[in-house]
């Protein structure tokens, strides 16, 4: 691919420059992947600079699932499901000199929140580039405000590089235990919804009636949305075992929260597996399609 920087109209605007850098990054990825036999990860190493892949296993198919979500079509949809934010966790496997780190980089809280530092650092590959990075002295990291897998991978590399001079055990330091802690998403239905009828309808899809809803709560005086907890079919056997062992004393870790609003907005949150969101998305759309005469105002 014979492209040069001069082939692009360079704008002084920072966003234009960043877009050009992203394009060049993709070109660099294609070029270096073809120039040798080393297999580089296109998600976490688009510039072919690293020999290790830091991605969680599920990340390899993340974008494929997003494509499936985009391809879900229905006449009742005004806006398709989109990811609003992703919260990410990982471990750097070394204690960190947080005092030295805070002297080099300005933190928001100066270590006052649970003995951690919070930084506003930039990632790439998303519209809002500033994300909140929380770093603990034991090397654990939590990042909020991400929007896609590529931006997740980029910020992991960036945090690792920024912390590298402050590791207490540099030989053992490495990125591990990478996982998505939570995905926040939403979509919108084309019409207003009768929430009273919707709540009654969902009771027919509860776990007690061989459905998938663990709880359905609608208290308009307290909160103007239906608040439900959902479990996907693939976790149902695990859920039954969980209830048998713990009853209701311990929360089941694969619950997904669904908030349904009168104006047609629906929020799906509380989970960390994008394939679960696809299942929930299709499930809700199917229910509305089958009962829209009773649900639409």
C-alpha cells in the first residue's frame, strides 16, 4: 500500500490529526504484518511493536458480536443497541511507588480514595478520549469511560508504560487478569411504552414461569422505569445450583439489569460479556414485537 502522509489533507485541528494518526496506524499494521512471519495482535498491537498479546480471550470475537448486534433489525427500533461505556480491570503484578507516580503525573485525588491514585488519561479509537484510570499500590488497575475493545487495549499499554519506572519488582511486572468488569449499553424503541402493561407482561416471562427474569420491579413513585434482573439461558443451570447452595443470601454473578423507560429508552447494564447483551437485546425486542399492540401508547 503506497500511501504517504502527504496524501492526506492535514488539518491543524487536533481531532483531524488524531484521525490521520489512526489511519496511519492501520496502514502500519497492515505493512508490518506482511513484512515478516511474526503474528501480531491487531487489537492490542496495531503498530506491531510488541511480542505479547494482552487481550482477554473473549476480545477476539467482541467486534464480531457487535456486528451481529448491528445486524439485528426490527420496525420497532428507533436506535440500535450501542455501548455507552466499558469498565475495565487488570493487574500489573507488582507493587507501585504511587508517591513517585503522583509526582510525575498529576492525579485527581492525591491518593485519598481507598489508597489509590486517579488520573484522567487519554486513550485512542473513541470519540471521548479522556478516561478515568484508578491505580492501586498493589498494581491493580480499574479504568472507566472506555467505548470499545481497541481503546481498552490501547489504554492498558499506556498505563503499563507510564507505571514501568515505578514498579517495585520490575522482573515480575506484567499485564495479567485483564477483564471487562461492566458494560453499559442502551437502545431506543420507536414508540412510547405503557409501563404498567409492560410490567404485567414481563411477569409471564419470569424464572418461576420458565422464563428468564429473576425480578421485575415497577414503582413509579420511587423510580420512573421498570427495573428488572435477567439471566441468560446458558447460565440457568448454574443459577439453579447457586440457589440450591446459597439460597438468596449471595447474589448470582451473571445477572443483567434492564431498565425500561416510558419514552422507549431501554438500558442494559450490569454484565461483562457482550454475547449476553446480544441475547438480552434480541429477547426484549421479540417480547415487544409480539405484544406491541398492548405496549405502545
